[in-house]
C-alpha cells in the first residue's frame, strides 16, 4: 500500500515513518514536510510544501494513496486559541479533504491526544480544539480513525522537537517498564504506535473509531 505521512520530523512521525519503511506491506511512503528530512530510502519520497492550509497544488504529487498517517502537531504552550486552531484543526482538515478527494476509500489516521474534548465545550483550550478536529474528521469519512495516546516512550532514536517534552522523556524513560506494568492502558511507544496505524489500514475488525493506548498496544504488538 501507499502511505502519506504528515509530521514525519516529529517524535511520533519518526516512529511511524520507521514502522512504514520496515513493513513489507507498505510499498511507498510520501512524507509531506516543510524541510527535507535528510534521509534516503528506496520507499521514501519527500514532498516539500510551505502552506499547509492549502494543499491543492500537491494533489498530483500525492497521487492516490491508500492511507494517511497524520502525526503533525504542536504543543499549545504559549499559543492563543486562534493560532493553535490553524495548526491543529485547519492544517489537518486541509490534508484530509485533499487526500479524500483523490481516494474516498482512504484510511485517515489522526494522532490526537488523551483528554481531547469531544463536546468541544470544556475549559481546556487544547482539548476543545482537538475535539473539534476529531469531530470534523469523523464526519468527513467512515474510514477515519482517531488515536488518543497518553504517555509515549520514544524509541529507536525518535526525538521530540519540543524541549520540555525531550527533558520529560529523558527524565522518565528509565521508568517506562514500571509505568507500562502499572498503567498499560495509558502507555505506549513510538514503534508500537507506528505498527498500530498500519494495522488499522489492514484490519477487518469492528473497532471503535476513537482508540486509546489499550487498543494501540494490542494492534501494534
């Protein structure tokens, strides 16, 4: 299958890209990026683009993929709701609409976060915006799947671009085996997450459209 990845330079995207390049069922990976990733692989093709609110010019370059793994995201720290909405909601919907126009049967997997607010009315800004994004995506296609991970352990060199997250992971990584034993429903890894996204494209199971770390770990095992 052919896969498009958004956010391949981020921690989750790095893990997802690695999983795709290792998986024999994935024949081509198109990474939509602002800057080149600086890596080469026979299955990898990069498409550099600046304006993520308008991807119409990329329609031909993206072709007709079977799946999109949308891993692009940003911390809400220091951002107002309007700015956070552009990056979290508007970018995501632009990608989904562009890809679904070329393939209505596309599986669109969106990496959200534990605590996203499906009611869109809570007091926490990032959770409202995430919930609004999820709801809009779910309305676009029955093949949309939302992933809501909680704690994610970076593996195989995956690294967050957010300094505070890097410090957190560095400080707690050694605790992960214990955390995973105590909180298996709230912990996962970047490689497990990547494998789970691929499994979502192939599976014939009647799964919920919003999945937590519990389903992620089972699918990505």
